[in-house]
């Protein structure tokens, strides 16, 4: 009888623990905000790769697809809604094969180029410097140019900067005017090479440091335009690259980059929409490890730059799956599921923690390539679809330029097959320009709703509104026949009482709240 009573008691305690485990706690310190979330963290990346440019952003003036001066009308209008802050171009690996003079002047006179990195496609150079910088003006974003160190010359790069930014009576400014642009463009961000450790030249960090010094010497600021000089930084776990660059060129650069893709095994990347529950958890594990990577790079930078003068730019990041069957090899066209949206939310939440050092991030890529915002029909029908990742960026818009607020989080976790624990809740908070609080949370669980108690210290809350992004399955995605399978809707399960928010989050969901 005593054993039965003890067994019943233990079972009751176990049940109580299980019930409590479904309730997470978040405490937002609304009076402790210190650093601004740079809007550039929501940056984009458009490489001459597959149909990102041609058929994605650009169809040409004579296309039957509706366009404005060659730019796809539907794509441009969708991107405007994201308030894109900065756009990186022309690569990527393509940048170190790109010679800018091939992309200026009359289009019918521009030479062609074989895209050696991405499928051997013939590049006709109809989208060049003018087309890119004019697109940035249309979107209202800062251009970020990646210069060719790998196969280019110092003179070529120096003349490109002069062509774009000189307003004087200089040879390159005269050439620009001859090609139809009287006033110079404002170009702030300039990358001196890309992935110099790999496709950008297979250099050592010591060798690249010397090359950076040489190229940087001749990239001259023009009246009214001051370059923000970005060094080609490390690939994820290469901490020695960061250490060498900080020691050798730390006083000459404004920032250095780091690239981080959510890929567990480059030999077996996996399918974009057909994956198991454990593959989902392993993906989140790899995604979340970016926090450790950023923290270690930041510690190394702190050794010689404790004032955090030098920025860290995660200028390539995102998921990378097997190409969709039937698409062109090397064009990296992949679908985009609710899992990708979850990765985007978790990554953005992490970037917010490092706003004192992380000044920019550029998701790869904007249209039709890797973790894209938008997919356009490869059959030429002119159809377009917004991906789940697009919706995350749209829901997170209010974080741009908001003040990051520290928070404490307590929640349960679940183990992946590698033994690593995945927190069931991810959260971030900020104070927007209008004084309201913006709170984003993700429920990573595939099986359980999560009730989150959100306490707000240092501020009074009176009203809450929000949106939620979720779907029946984590594998769900949008395609040209089913465009709204995954889309945000109004969120109605947030309740305010005595200054505390109670949020009931659906399984596998992302919620963004605005609290006034």
C-alpha cells in the first residue's frame, strides 16, 4: 500500500513537472537599453548567381513581365515593404571574377562572361553598376559593393570607386557622365575582397592583410563620400583569421566580415522541405551555434579594440539545402519552409544580443537563391511568391534602429540526436522609436504549445497587439499554386494583466508583439 502511494505521488510530481515545463518565463529590463539595433542587421545580398539577378530582380525593359525600366515591378514593390537597409553586390564568389567596366555603357556593346563559380552560365552584363546603384535608390537602401581582389587590380578597384563617387572633372567621373549619370552616387560600404581564404584567392590571413593594405591605400574618399572599408573576414570557426587581421590591419579597416551558413554537413546538406523531426532539431542546433561563433570572434576583436570601433559584419548567412530537382545545377535554387523562417528568427534574435559589435548582417540571398525572400517562376510565367523567411523580415521591421533591451529567459529544452539541447523558446525585445516595446518570441517545439509569462521591469504596459507566423507542419512552404500556406496573421493569444503578459504560443510558431 505504501509503495502504491509513493508511486502515485511520484507520478503526480512528474505530471506537475511536465505541466510546469510548458510554461516559460521572460523578464524584460525595459529601463536598461543601451545599444541601438543597427538597421543594417536586416541587410540583403544579391549575387550574380542563378536567377537572383536575371529573372529575379531584373527582366529587362522589353520583357512581357511587368517592369519599371527593367526591374520587376512585383519584386521591387515587395522588397520596399521590407524597408531593406543595405544591399550587397555583385558577390560572393562572383565578385572576384567581376570586372566592372564590362557592366557599363550601351548594353548591346557589353562583353559576355562565363560565370565560373555558379553553373558556367553566360553572363551578359546587362545588369551592372548603374543598374545596381539605381536599384538601391529605388529601394531606398545603402549599396554595399564587394570589390575584386582575387583577379582584379588595384587600379581597377580605385577607378571603380572614382567612377561611382567622384563629382569632379576626373576621367572616371567624365566616363560616368558619358554613360548617362551626371551626379555621383553615394556609396558608403565597400568590401575589399570576398572570402579571400577561399574563392577570393585562397590566401593566408597574413598575405591577405598585405593585399588589404595595398588596395586600401588607393581607395580614396571623394568630397561628400567617405568609404566604410570592410575587410574579407573569416569563415565561421576560423578564429585565427580574425586574430591575424586585427593585429595586422586593425587600424586600417572599419569592419571585417564573417560568413556563417546553417549547414551541418557540406557533403549532405539535405532537402529543403523533406526532413525528419530530428533533422529539424539538428538544424536549429547548428543555427544556434552562431552565438558561440560570434562571441569568440568578438572576444578576439576586444583584445586589440576594446572600444569596439571595428564592426563585425555577418555579410553572408542563411540555410543552404540541396538544389530543387529539375533546376539548373549550380544555381542554388531551393524552396523555403517554416523551418527556414524559424532559423531566420533565431538568428536575428542572436544578432540583437551583439549590437555593440555586429553592425551588419546580409542574408543569402534576396531572390531565388538559397534562403530567399522571394521566389519567381523559373518557367517564365511571371509568377512570384513570398517565402516564410520574407514574412519574418516583414514582421521584424520595427526592430530596425530600436534600442535593444536585455532580458532573462527561463524555459525547457529538448535534446537532438547529437545530445545537444535546443531551448523551446527564443526571445528578444527592444524599445522602438515611438516608445513602444517590440517583443519577438519563437516556440521551437514540434509537439507542444508554450505558455510564456512575460514580465516587464522599468515600464508600464497598457496595450498589446501582434502577429504570428506558423503552419500545420514545419515542412510547409509556399509555391506558385499555393502562395499563402505560410503567412502571418493577427495574434490574439496575448493577455495583459497587472503589467504581466501571458502569451500562449502555438506549436512551431514565431510571434512578434507591440506593447504600449
